[in-house]
C-alpha cells in the first residue's frame, strides 16, 4: 500500500488590527492639554480687550473701527489656520509647534503694546474721512493684529494633529474649542473688570504674556514626554470629497452673519449701556459664553450623531430664529424696560443688570 505524502499547507495567521489613532499616553494627556488651551484662550481675549482700547486711541471709537478690528482679528486667525498645514511639516511634534506658537504670541503682544503708540503719530499725519480714512484704519489694524492673530489661528490645527481625526479625536477637538472659548470669557471679564480697572494696559498685557509663557513651557515639556507618529495620509473618495464644499460655504455664511450680528449688537447695546470697556467686555463675554456652551453640547453629541449635516441645517434654522429674537429684544423690549439701573448707588448692581440684559438678548 503506497503511502501518500501530505504537503503542509501554511495556515494564514490573522493580522492584528492597527492600534487606534490615539495612543493611551495621548489620551491621558488630553485633559492637561485642555487646561492649556483654556489658558491660551484667556490670554488671547486679554489681548483683544487691550488692543480694542489701544486702537480706540489711534483710530477712534466707532462702528467702522469695531468692524475693522473684528475683521482683522478673525481674518488673521483664518489665515493662520490655513497656513500652518501648508508650511509646517506633519513630522514635527504638534505640542512643540504649539509651544512655539504660544511663545510667539507673547512676543507679538509685547510688540503691539510698545509699537502701537508709535503708529499713532503716523495715523494722525495721514488720517482722513470717507473711504480713505476707512482704508487707513484697516491698514493700522492689520499692521498691529495680523502677526499675533496668525499665530492664534494656527494653534487649533496644531492640536488637531495631536488628537487626530478619529470620532473620539473630533469630540476632543470640540472640547478644546469650547475650553478655549471658556478661557476667552474669563480673559474678557478679567481684563475689563479687573486688570484695566485696577491697573493699566501694560499690566494687563504682561499678565497675558505670562500666561502664554506658562502654556508654552508646559506644552514643550509635555512634548518631551509623549511620543508622536504622524498618521498616514489617506485620500478620501471622490464622492466624499465633493460633499464638504457645501459644508464650507454654509459655515462661511454662518460666520458672516455671526460677526455681522456681533458688530450690530455691540453698537446698539453700547448706546443703551454706555460705550465703555465694561460694556464691551460684558457683550464679548456673553457672546463667547454662548459659543462655548454650544460647542460643548455639540462635542458631547458628536460621538453618537448619525446625521451631522442634518444637525448643522437644524442649527442654522434655529440660528435665524434666534437672531430675529435678538432684533426684537434690542429694538423693542430692552429700550422699554421698566427698570432704571442708573438709580442704583453701586456700579456693581449696574454691571449685574447689564450682564442679565445681554444674556437675555444674546
């Protein structure tokens, strides 16, 4: 009987699935990074309140000046978020890049503090009315604000590289954005009601610079303790690549209405509450508080959200109704309010009532 030799066939060994994008060490450091982002937002809004006061001395206090200030501020942040992925290699550690960005913001804050008074004489020599005067205001604001706001806008893309774009990472990005806004609210109130009231603009700037330095130092030390491997670039399918274009347009239009509404609301509320740094701080703080609460809620829901595009559309419909509510409140309700806060003996009561009125409207 002939024996048949059986050939051994190699059994395929199951390949283990790749590890999730966020390593355990990365996840354990995300809460600390959130605290750093809160400090970064606090410093950024201290700068904005101080720069608003400085620019009022240079270009005057008007709706045009406020619009130019906000447009330059937000435009610089937009450019910074676009330029960082183009000019900073993904192989560099994001936390180290974030540390350099925060240090650069602090340096720019000092340069604006000492450089803006020098531009005062230049603007006074060439200032004019009409379109030319508006252009001069825009140029002065751009010279002062573009360098630091470019760096501020680059901070979120740097953090995005660290947490990656997994569902958990996207949720953490929303928490970072909300934490940054929460720090911005604290910075707005701290600058308007304490630093500028008790001290002066240089002291407020030094506090913001110290916060930037602390965030940069901690972020740099954290980069030494955490490993980072850039994720491979995965090309999205053509069908998926065409979809986000409409999303970008919708978000751009939403941002247009948001900042336009902020300028109008600030102008109208300043007429009712008084055109002071306290009023500007209250309005800005309430505006940012709403953004932070919405961002935090959406970040919590993003983990199990099945149709985010539908949710975005619903938010825009609700936003249209909310802006209509604010228009009615500012035009009819608050001017006819049967309470006169000016009768109070203490200014603290006035501020409390002003905060409640702004929260009711905005």
